[in-house]
């Protein structure tokens, strides 16, 4: 049984019922848990990296093993920055994926207009050799993008019906009845 006597909203680390200590006392040392099946190699882990032992500062990591070996999947830095796909997040929430992958998927509870799953993802504007941020509608199981709704490039151009906007507002309708300005 693990218990705590702390009743505050934020726990006092000294009163928690279960504690791991790294007696090394130097920076950039780790302590944590590995989850596995009894073999030498663990399948997942969570650990803390002590970044400043004098002030008790550290970062918290999550990782797992896949076909490419063991990799860090997420970090929560002592600064409060959270990185998913990166171990060095430079913003409050920093997502990094391989090029062409979905970055952020948002799923609604029901389907309207044939889509209930949306994705923010990047693509390459080959005409300008720049990256474009796209908002796309996905099929209902979230496995593929069925259409791009809007695209935003590095110049502030917005595209509707095109993933390579060439003006501040670039609309490429599929038919003349697709555009109505009021």
C-alpha cells in the first residue's frame, strides 16, 4: 500500500507515500520506472532527469520501444514546456512529427457534412519550397484526410481549395456555385 498524508492541492514532494531517490547528486542523472515482460529490455518507461540537484529541478520523460528501438515520446520540462516528439520543446506545447504525418487530430462526437474528425498537418508548397499548415477533414475513423479545408503559408496567405495559396486570400472553387461573398 502506498499512502500520503498530504491534503493540499499541490502535493509536498516530501510527504508523498512512494518516492524514488537517486543518490548520485549530480546533474543529468536519471531515475524512474521501466515496464516490461521480464526480459532485459523494457517496453516502456517513465523517468525523471535531474537537471539541477542543488535546487531539486528536473524534467519528466515518457518513452517506449518500437521496431526502431527505445525512444523518448514525451517530455515535461521543469520550465513547464511539454514536448511530444521532441526532447527540447521551446513552447508551452510543442508537437513534432515526421514530415507528412498528421500532427494534431480533433474528433467530434457526431458527424456533420460527412466529417467529424479534423487534422492540422503540414505539407510542402513545392512552388515556394516552404511548409504550409493545413486544416483537413478526415474520414470518420481518423485514418486518412479526405479533403483539405484551408491552408496557411509562411507569408500569411490563406488558401481555400488550394494547398499553395498565392495571395492573402486564394480561393480555388471546384465550380462557380462554390463561392459566395456577402
